[in-house]
C-alpha cells in the first residue's frame, strides 16, 4: 500500500508542476495545446497526456508539451 501512496503523492506533485507550466502557454509557440487547455475538459486531457509522456517516456514536462503540439498540429514541427 505504501507504494500506491508514494505513486499518488508523486502524481500530485507532477500534476501541480504541469499546471504551473501550462499557465505560461504561448499560443505563438504551441497554439493547439493552448487552445485545448482553454476548456476544463481539454486541460484535463492535456494534463493526463503530459503525465503519460513524463511517466512512460521519461520526457520533461516541456518536452511532453512539444510532443503533444507536434502530434496535434499538422502545421508545426517544434524541436524537442
């Protein structure tokens, strides 16, 4: 049970860091991500995706945001 507790604590900490970083979303750099986080549902989805990229792919939060932008915006390709 301690492992689950630790995982939940880590998830809470990383989620808070993600939400802090998303406050500085720049539509000039990541228009699709910024548009998606403008609704509660979109923000929840973006946070979950970032958590997945951070946890499963070992990306930083910034790298995850760029990856999501590259996958959702056919007009841009940002360097990771």
